[in-house]
């Protein structure tokens, strides 16, 4: 019979909700952009996501989407 759970090492992490891995070099870049724009993180995320496609880089749009999804 084929093993249905080949990688059981990740199960404890999955049970606790997993973890978010952010590249240390990229940490704080969206907050810095929001500060440069003179806005809070959520305000900047809303502005970036509502802007016309191509106004901001795809990487910045991804960061804005991440900020919206994981807002406290």
C-alpha cells in the first residue's frame, strides 16, 4: 500500500497553524514604503491595491495584498 502521508515531519507545524516565512532582507520594506507615502500600512495597502494595474510593481502589490490579508 502506498504511504499517503510521506512527509510526516510537517504535521506538528500544520496542527499549530503553520508558519509564515518572510525573507529577512524583505522584512519591513512595505512598512517603509507606507511611511514614505505618509500613510499607515493599511491605508497604503488599500491605495496600492485600488491603483491601476502597472502603477506599482507586482512585488509591491503582493506585499499590499499580504498586509490586507494578515491585518490584525
